[in-house]
C-alpha cells in the first residue's frame, strides 16, 4: 500500500493495481497499464504490482492538491460568513 506522492504517467508497469477510493469513492482496485489508463494520481495507493512513472504534477498542482484547495476555499467562505454575522 505505498502512497503515490505525485501525479504522473506510467512508463513501466508489472500487474499494477491502484486503490483510487480516496479520490473517486470506487472501492474496486483499478488496473493500470501502458495501453489502458496509464495516469496515476497522488493520494492513491499501490495495492499490487510495481511500476515507474514520469511525474507530471506535485503539491497544489496535483489532482489531490486541487481538490484540497477547492475544499479549503469553500471552508474559508463559510468561516468568513460566520465572522460577518458575529460583527
């Protein structure tokens, strides 16, 4: 169950299965290969196999970073609204 720290494109893989439930909610493991679905996303876990990838995005530019940024922006708006009501 290694955690992928960055988004990337698979360039070499051996029976690679990824748990993407943290991002998609889908409980089934997703098979990744060069021919089909070579995109690997940060915040997902390697469940079986091995592989190498070329990193395409890290931090706030990754898919999980974008999601957390959007969630944080929504939280800031809610908190700002509460502050205004309390004034």
